[in-house]
């Protein structure tokens, strides 16, 4: 995972795996700008249809080739937390 920036455009989280590319923009509202995601797709078309705006109080919607999907912030944090906990337990040999 990394952050992407190109002049005035940015995307908060980019998962650039060869088989499972994803990008996430974290916003404070459903109206958060999607300019960074559009710029990344223009420059790297493999991300088309793989973009999500993460924000409070949004419903889950799936991305299309031309628009970002949306995902609720609280659910995103729960999923990331569960994955992190499982990875720590696996990599450190500890119990969960």
C-alpha cells in the first residue's frame, strides 16, 4: 500500500498488487472530491472499476469503469482492523 500524488491530485491508499489493484480515497463526507481517483485512472487505467470513496454515512456501492464506489468509514475500519489483527497473530505467532 502507498499514497499517490501527481501535482494537485492525490489518492490516500493505493493497493498496487498485480492481481488485485484497489484504491481508496478517505473523505469526511459523501461529497468529497473524486478528482484524485479520476487522475490516477487516467494515468493508470488498470485501476478503472477498482476505486472507492470511504466516508461516514455512505451506503455501499460498487465501482464502475467510470465512477468510484462508496464504502462506509466505520465498516472499512472494522475490516482493516480485523485483517491487521489476523496478520499480527500470524506473523508474530501470538493469539488473538
